[in-house]
C-alpha cells in the first residue's frame, strides 16, 4: 500500500515535470538565443544548491549510497531543487536528459515518506528502491525496466528480493499515473529481417559484435569525459556554484566556434524550427542522422553534466547510441533501425553499468516478438560482459 502511494505520487510529479519540460523546450526552440543565458541559468542553479541543496548535490549517487546504507536519508528538498535546475538547463539549451530528475524526485519522495512513517533499516531501503522504480518507469513508460533498474543501478552486493513486490507496485502505478495524467511516450519499431541464410545470419551477428564493442567503448568514453570535466573544474574552481557557470560558458563558446546546434537540448523530438536536425524521432530512418552527430552530443552532454548543470544523462546516452548505430550501419551495411535500436540501449547500459536494465529496456521499447532484436540484444550483452571482464582484469593489474 505504501509503495503504491509512493508510485502514484511519483507518477504525478513525473507527469508534471515532463509537461513543464516540453514547455521550456518549445520556448528554447522558438528563441534559440536563450543559449547565451545558459551561464546565468548555471549561476541560478548553483546558488540554489549552495543555499538550500547541502547534502543533495550528488543527485543519483546519493540515492544509490543511501540504498546501500540501512540508516541512509534522502532529503525531501531534492525534488524541487532538481526540478528547478533541470528546467533552467533545458530552457537555455543545455544538453541534458530527464531520467536523473525523475529518479531523484522518486527517491526524495520516498525519503520524505519514510521519515514521516518512521521507517528504518530494510524498510527504508525498500522504499527508496521503490522510488527509483516509480521514477524510471514513469519517465520512459517502461515499468519493467524501472523495476530492474531499481535493483541493478545501486550496485548492491546482492539483490534484496523482499523489495521486489513494492518495486513492482511502485513502477506499475507510477507508469499508469503518468499515463493517466496525459503523458505520452515515443514509440519505436524495428522492421523484421526475413529470408536470411545461415551464413548471412552468422556474418550479420559477427558484425553486430563489432558494433557492440564500439557501443561499449563509446559509453565508457562518455563516462570518462564527464568525469574529467568535473575533475578539472573542481581543481581550478573552488566555489561549487561557479562551476555550472563555467560549463555554460564553455558550451556557448563551443557552439559559437563550431556552429553545431543540433546536439543542444534533450534531442528526443523534432524541432519544427530546425526540421533537418537529428533527433531520436529521425535516427531510425535512413539519412536521419549525420556521421558525427553522436560525437557532438557526447561532448555537449559531458560539458553540461560534468560541470554541474542539472538534468539526467540517459536520454542523451540514447541519442549518442542511436546516432552512432546509424553511422555504423552505413559502414557495416546492416539495417539502420536495428543497429540504431541496439546502440540506443547498449551505450546507456555500458555507461551506467546496467546491462540487464538495457536488455529489458530494449525489449520493452522495441517489442518482444522480433527474433532478430532478441539475438541482437544478446550479442550486445556479450559485448558488455567482455568489456566488464577486461576492465576488471586491468584494475587487478593496477591500470
């Protein structure tokens, strides 16, 4: 019952957030010069967190840490702060996502509800996991992936099966509540591949394995780029509220030098004032993405998120993976929609180290009946597992 209440509240908050996000995105599309106010948005966001955000600056990582800590607390003020910061980022064209905001809203609501009910220990951990499941399931319309994400993302030593029931209830009710409030999600489809011989099937999946390695490396490249941006800014700028300002200035400078604007913003929908720009709505079609679209999105998102401008990173990772898959499809002569779809979920899974979530997400978004999608996702899992094993081996050697 409590998880259902939490999921319903989270779904309603996520629906409100997505509606506001659509509004500010349309304002930015109509007035693209708002980009030059991104440093001001970073200043406001930084001062808000300096004034009222003590203890919640780490965002998702804080929630994951508190799930691993039986006595952990997530302040309720995280929800309004991350909502305001994310809307400011998108109003001025910052390259950020929406998952982090939804997950943090769910986690902070869970934290507040747990304190009100005087929960402690395992019950508090379960409530926090339920908030994760409700937020992720509502923001993408993928409740099953939300359930898996709530167990996999915190990277606990073992999955607590007693939290499964509450997470299922929260994820389902979060999704249903957001849908009932008018939230719609983009639908993607991958065409069936028919009439392939055994040799052609084996050749295609060998090429898919190569593509999977490229997706995994790109996901890890994004993580390193984002971490290095944060590390450099932390070293040179002592005041935390000034770092988002510098991130905004660097992004404005980069756009001014390169003239590259299509990688700004969320990247999920077509911009009516820039119909030729790449988005997740166009990338599954031949010619729907440029060769370097994935690279610019990676750089812009690393600058935005790494500098402390608020917002998630999952939707930009979807964009990076899908556009990279589109480019690789031309080189490997594979179906555009299949490779874009596999890149969509694999870069996300590799960057956030949630391979099982990426598998379930791919099936939930693109359909459960396509045999080629199943086999392609399994190949992507192999690529992620191989990369993870190689990374652990290098760590043991001290690299």
